[in-house]
């Protein structure tokens, strides 16, 4: 009965991308008992229609603007308005995105070492998402290179932890305990 319901409802069509549970892929066929998907790793999966009717089902129809987000970190020294303009220009000419809904860029958050931006774009064929994502990342890298925008790397400074002085241990003993173990003596050998 669930197979009939899926056919009657036109919930999704062959060529649409669906996500159900742990599976995401392109619908190849809808049968009475199950739906055949081709995953993005090129595996074929048959999902019982009873499972599709019971679980959460996310549909990315063909010929419908489906949104994608890509995040990128940028050094804090670059003004957001400038970075947003460069991001939108970089994404605008990528093959596979639609301009029915224009792409946009925005500040998404403040990270420890960078300002995080999101690029939101729409595509009519969600099955092309991996290729389009890769093309967008490449275009962003080149646009940043042309405009001198740096993608920062995390920087860490390391400090040795020195416990606070306690009443049970005199301060002089603590200072002696933190002296490096190897000392070079004049005219002698290194001591452990």
C-alpha cells in the first residue's frame, strides 16, 4: 500500500535527490515495494517504501532551486563588506548554480582565529552538488589570491602550567622543582 501511496502522491520522481536515514542519493526507480537510489559513491541502495513512509524524508527535487552552504574562514584584518563582495563575485559565474535566487555571502560567526563567512547558492540539479561545491571552493581560493585575502591557519601559543603555591609546600621548593632537569656545569658533564 505504501508503494501505491508514493506513486499516487508524486512525493518524488526519478532524478530527484532524496535523503532518508543514513542514505542520500538520486532516485532511479520507484517500485511498489521499494525505491532504488544511486548514492553519491555510486552504490545502489533499495529502501523499502515502508521505511520511507515511516522515517523523515528530505527531498531535493530537480528543476527546483535547492540551497547549499559553504563556509570559509578569513583573517580578521579584511573588512566584511569587501570579503562579501569578493565571495559573491567568485560564486556568480560557476556553472551549475541558478540565478533564479541569486547567491549571497554573509558573516556567519566569530571564530578563534578568523571571521567565518557562509556562501549560500542555489542549484537546480542537486545531484551535481559535489562538483559544484568543489568548483566554488576553487573559485573562492583564486578570488582570494587575486585580492590578497588570507585564509588564516590556527595559531597556538603554549605556556607551561605552573601550579599555584600551596600552604603545604614552601615557595622555594616550588621554584626548585621547576628548574630544568639538565644543567650544563662549567668544565663538567650534563647532569640528569
